[in-house]
């Protein structure tokens, strides 16, 4: 688990999740002490095709152990 903070990342893989309207997204952290580490999250209610997410820059914010993912574009 990542410590609280803000992390820049890039989507390296995305595929449909097991629940309706969910996407499993794998991200590589792009900077800082965790650079190169992989983070996998499941996004629910995302209205984007998983293939369209590949190589999309993202920001991960961890606050109190809760992760929030913001995708660019």
C-alpha cells in the first residue's frame, strides 16, 4: 500500500472487470521513491473503453489509506 501522498502514473494495462461497468487498471508510477512500481485498481462506473485507457497519464492521491484515481483526457 502506498503512503499518503500524490503520485503521477501512467496506465499500462486495462481490461473489463468482473462486475458490470468496472475496469481493472494497472498503472506504473512515473516519479518519486516508488518510481516503476505497479499499482492495480478497479474502477467502477467508468464509461470508457479499456483499450482507450492505455498510455493515459493519471494521478493517484492516497489520503488516509484511501486511493483516488484521476485519469487525464
